[in-house]
C-alpha cells in the first residue's frame, strides 16, 4: 500500500490517531448523508454506511452512539449554519435542485413526505423541516402581505419535496430525465402559483 492510499488512522503518533478518528467520523457522516438521501433512514443499514465510508461500521456506535444518533447528526450537518433563504429565492431553489440531482432528496426534504416511527427522529426531522424550508418561505409571504402565509409555504414545500422524490425514484420518467436547468425554470413557475404577484399600484386619476 502506498503512503497515498494508507488510511489517516495509520499514523503512529497519538495526534495522528486523533486526526484519523476525526477523519473516520467525517467519512461516516458523509456516507450517511449520501445513503439517507438515496434510500431514506429505514432502508439504510449501518453496514452499508460503513462500506460506503470505507471504515468499520462498528465505529458508528463509538462516534455517534448508533444509527439513530447518526441520522440526527446528518440532519444537523445537512442544515448547515445561518438562516436559509426561502424557496422563492432563486439561488436557494437552484441549490436544492442541484443537490437532489446529485445525491437524492436529503433527510430534511424527505421529512415532508415520510414519517418516522421513532418519536425522536420525527421531532428532529419536523423541526429541521420547518426551520430550513417552511419558516423562511412563510416569513417572506408574511412580509409581503400574502394571505395564508403558512399554508402557502407548506404547499410550496410539499410540492417541491414531491417533485424531488419522484425525480429521484424515477417513477415519472420524463421528470427524472429532465435537464436541471429546464427543471429549475418549471419548478420556479409552479412555486410562483402559491405566491401571488403584488397588486399593481393605482394609476393616476383620469
């Protein structure tokens, strides 16, 4: 095995082992994000996560406590930092479509369509769903005086989640084969249906 191929954990010094442990943890988290996006929580096994990560699956228990805790960590990692923009923001929508095209709908998007039997998972997924997708969209609607802002925000999220999951599964062939840029334009038009244009100001009196 070349030095380039040698795992980071093979370094002999304690500091090297620490870096190797951190690297293994990141590999497991990255693999879990990919597999949870591709298959969902119930259809992903710890063995598959370990195989995708290239490390011993037993390390999931050591670093995270188990599959459930790893899923919760994946939710946090997917959510990132900072306040996200709503779905009507073009950059935000493009990023969500691009990420889903590359690796499938993430755990937060799946939470809009798939309920967990584990209450802890369901609560965490529900919280992230609202914080990352529903609430930012609702706030924009409310700021613009759009009626029923929460209902409209939930409709927008449900529509996008359904589109992303159907595209990922291939259940709708033309949708699955659509070019991302073409899809971006059409999804934008669809989401605009729940976002009425502001009323035009009255013109000058005749």
